[in-house]
């Protein structure tokens, strides 16, 4: 059986995604004849009788490494999350939401186009509400979502999406943000610049494209009425090795 599936079956990881994160950071070892061997690939096959040891480390503070990405950004910006009503667009495993809840958010509404991906510990938190099968490009078309939007908007919105340009979603977020609120967007260049900018491994090698990306992102945000507060590199790269960026936006009316 694949080791990522086996770890979930043995209750050593809460989800398959979590198991893959643990493997990526070298936290999973097999024990054979008293000797430890680090598991390096989620696709490795092991029998169900295999013994594993899980070491603590980088990925243990949050349900996914995304939690560390947003923590690094919020720390750099000096933002305060306590008692804020938050929206998390692109929840997936729940790394961003996990951070927000641990940082003291009063409520977190999470939306995702998929389903059955979010860590159970996040879903069980009474301050968290999850809406699945929600296309963020059409948030204003979902009645259930709209009934949960605060009358004056969200204090804080964060977004981490894949396989789509964030520019297609930003128009939906402007009316949802409080006048003095903050919108923190994770920018993944491979989904903004297109396949022609990637090498055979899916990685961007031409660093000059990052400058083009920044200019395009800032222009797009400003044309929608957002106030650009800061654009900066994420302290953690993407899983595929691509550099990632954060964009902090507010409203010009703030």
C-alpha cells in the first residue's frame, strides 16, 4: 500500500495530504531490525505490518505548510488577527484557516471548490464554517454564502488557490472586504504566467518574469479599486520549487 495512504489507515496522519507533508519534511521513518530509514516518497509501497516512527518538526504546528506561509506573511506585516471575522478562499487542507483560528480570529468562513479535503480538526472548531463546491469566481451567485457575509464586510480575507489566476477571483472579493479591512493574497507565478513560462519540471527559471508579474498584479488590483499596501516574497517556496509572493490589499475608501 502507498505509504501516504498507509499512514492515514494507521491513524498516524489525519489526511493523505497531511501524510504527504510529513514525508516531504522527513518526519516519517520506517523501523526495520531496530534501524530507522527515512521515507522519501509518498508513493513508496509498504506492507500494513510495517512499523513507522513520526518525528516532530516544521510541519507539526499547523495542519499543512500553508499555515507557516501565512504566519510568515502576517508576522512580517505586523497584522493582528484577534477578534477578526475572516474569510479563507481556497481552504484545501486548512493551513490558512488553522493559522487564523490559532491567531485568535473570532470566526473563519472557508470556501473551496473541492470537497472532503479539509482537516477534521479544523472542521470541528466551532469558530469555523466550511462551504464546499463553491467556485470563488462566482461567490455572488451562492445564496448560502451570501447569508454568511457580515453586513459591513469581512475584517480579513486571505486567498490561496491553484490552477487559476487570482485575477479572476479578485473582483468578487472587493465588495466582501470591510472598508478598513485587509486582503492577503498568495500569488503562485506558475498559475499567473502560464505554461510557456515554465520549464519541463514546471518551474519558472527566468527571474525577469517576476517583475512582469508584480507589475501586472498591482495594475489589476488597482483597476478594481483596491489599495496596494505591500507585495513581497513568501518565506516558503511552493511544493514544486517555484517562488511565491504575497500581495496585501485594502480599499481606497479606507
